[in-house]
C-alpha cells in the first residue's frame, strides 16, 4: 500500500554553499536553512520564532545551488524527510539525524536583489514549513497532560520510499519513521480513534528540539507538530449521503449531479477575454523536476 512523505520549505540559506563530489562523480551539497515563522499563543498574543533545517541536494540541483545561492538567499524546497542512523565510534551509542532530501528547488530572489524587510509580525513576511505524510501508525498513541493542563499526544507514523538502484537495476525500499505531536482537543480525539496499524494523514510543521543527556551529550529529535490529523479508511456520513443520492438518481434514470444547480439569473455573465495580459492568454506551464526519486543514488 502506497504512502506519502513530503515537506515544503521557504527559508534562507545561512552559510556559503559547498558542493562536493561522490566517488561516482555525483554532486551533493547540504543546505542549512532558517525558516522564520509566527504563531499565536492560547492567550492571543503573537510570537515570532525560527527553525533550522538541513536539506541535502543531489545532482543538477546541487550544482545550481553551488552556482547561484549565497548566504541569505531565499529558496523554496520540496523534498522528503529522511532519518540516518549510525553508531557513535567513541561511546558506542546509537545516534540519528533527520534531514530533508530535496526533490524540487526554486530560487526566489529577484535579479535586482531582495526587497526590504517587512515589519515584524507581518503575515506576508514569514517562511513556509509544511509537512504532509500518509502512512501507518506504528504504535498505540500515548497521551499525557502537561503541567499547564494541556493534552499532548505522541504518534508514530511510518512511510515507505521506493526507487530503482541505478547501479544494480534492483528495486529498493526504505522505511521512514516519523514522530508526530498533536495538541489539545485534537489530541484527545486522536487518542480514542487511532491504534497501531491505523492509516493516517498528518499535516503540520517540522520541528527539531535539542536537549542534554545526563552525561552532558547533546541530542536532537525531529518531529511533526500536527495541525491536522485524519483517520483514513473510515466512512464519512456526508460522503455516504452524497453517494446514496447519486445512486438514487442513476436508478431513476437521471444523471449524476456534476455541480450545484443554479438558475440562469444566478450565473454571472462570462467576461470576454482580451489580448494583452488576460488570464486566457497565458501559456500552459508544465513543471517537472530534473531529479527523480528513482535516480537518487541511495
């Protein structure tokens, strides 16, 4: 059963871009993006913040980033979450780090330079941090209450990435395990409906937290803070109502409803399309990434 794992970011590069070559001659680079954001607290006040994200680019995208991106460059990235694990050579402890593997990239700076900074708190001046995943719940949800009385739920969701190994021609598969955090009333409802094996859609933002262990070692964890969680594969009363109504029309010899019926008086007259900038004159644009998942060397 297919899954989905996608992250969209709009942020600023924090340091010079260094492109390196793999032994096989493939270009690769790591971007370090800062994504500003604003949110409102339960008390209604607005707070500004920023998140930092590592993005790995391969092939032509890495070369383009190395040629055109500088410190402070604004960029749109679409990619997938990937967690790499290894064993610390000194302590023998298991370590992991979550990054974003870029699949699409758009450089956003105008040719004549960036516009002046907007005022603090402007809703037009933030970045973008959005994650969408469709996968399977890996464990029963765990809900707890914070000292301030808020309910918070932790949810494990697994997705799979599939690609063809260019060197061997074999089909490969890799599982990704995502930590999802849900707050408030949504957490309470999700705790009652989700269970291990449930299929879920999660939409939220990517957040990385840091802490220190008792031995003084620094650790980080990356999670998706959800603002929408949907239980998949469940019936929906509104959808069932529409399905039943459509079936009844077909049985009676009618046609399925394609759109809401309106009287001619309610329909606004169509505006003529004129040459010179009208929407009807714009050519169709088809964008396709140069980098395909099946072409990635891992």
